[in-house]
């Protein structure tokens, strides 16, 4: 079981930055919940509508993420990650850098997107972690599929973890995402989720 200690009281002023219109928090050694997706899984007109609602103040950033997640769970667009070979490429890459660039707490590779809960190692930015996650896997997946072009969407969605309860809720969300998307009945049955390692606990 992962323990989070010393998480309260951290300052959020320095590491905030923006890529495009969404603010991102690159604070060192603070757990982050990250969702990234395949290039064609969220139509531009849909994403633009969510962005307009956010910018107009009709929804907040949490509601924005929920809308994006709900849309991704419809499993639209190419479902390249449904291929066990491609999902394995992504999962193996995540595990490879666990303890090097970050501490990986949980993950789920869905048919058209991925979720991770991780804590960057000291001196490692979330941007560099996501570059590592996306660049290598895109090249390997495109080679396997004998295709060219964008594999991952450029943007990713991240939320820093506020406290222990938020951490637990996020871990539960990641593990339950395949169930929510009606891909399996039990979280531990999804073959590319860290929940499967908890089945015997």
C-alpha cells in the first residue's frame, strides 16, 4: 500500500506553467494524476466546446476533466491500445522508468487513452516524463501498425494531488475506469491495469 506523507502545506506558486490554454503544475515530488490519449479520440469541435465552457466560467477545471474522461470512456476513434501488443509497449515503458524518473503508484491503459498516478523524482518535470511516455511508445506503436502520423494527442491532462484522501480517490478512479467504461466487471480483470496486482490482496 502506498503511503503519502508530508504532502500537506506545499506551495503552488512557482511551478505553474501553461501549454496552450491549460495550466499545468510541474511541482517536484508532488503526486500527479495524468491522462493522455490517442490523437483522434476527442474531436476538435467537442474539445473546443469544453474549452469555451471552461473559459466562460460555466464549468471549472475539475468538471472539464470529468467531461473529457467521460468522452474518452465512450471508446471512440481508433482503439489502437486495445491491441495487447501495443498496450504492453505502453505499460512496459511506464514500468521501465519507475524509480528512475518517477514513482509509479497506479496505471490503466484503456483502448484509446491512459491514466497514471505518479510522483516525479527530484529534478524531473512532468513535461519530460510525458515526453518519455509518449515519444518512444508512439514510434514503437506506429512501427507495429505499419503506419505514420500522430499517434498521441499533443495535449495531456494533469491534476496535482492535494492530500491523502485525494490520492486514494484517484487511485480508486484509475483502477475502476475499465469497469466504468464497461470493459470488464472487476477492476482486477483488466489486463493492463495495476489493479490486477491487487487481486490477491
